C-alpha cells in the first residue's frame, strides 16, 4: 500500500481515479483516521468535478483536525459553488 506522499504524487500527475481508489483503500485500512487522507480525497473529487464528494471529504478531514488545510479548501469550494451554481450545491 503506497503512503500518502506517493498517493499525492499520483494525484498531481492527473491519475485521479487511481488516487481515489488508493485513498479509499488507505482510509479503510488505516487504524487511525487521517485528516490528510480525507483532504487529498476531497482534492481528488474536486479535480474530478464532483463538488459534493469534495465537500464531504473536506468535512471529514475537519472533523478529525479542525486546523486541517481542508478548512480553507472547504471555504473556497463553497465560495465557488455559491458564485457559479447554487442548484448544484443543493443536490
């Protein structure tokens, strides 16, 4: 199982589906919840265009660590959705 640094590199290379699968496996096999894993998963869903999936994972990361970088990503995602498409956010 690759570590989070390796998974983040995969995500940065644009291999989004692969990163989502690896992050899901990492989260389900990790004995301790990882805010970074949920933050990265939120980023992967955002890159995929799945805003609800991104927001849900940012919220998970913030529940684990309120000071997670997911806090800023969540705020930015909400600002974007409020500006562009309010109906998409309310699905």
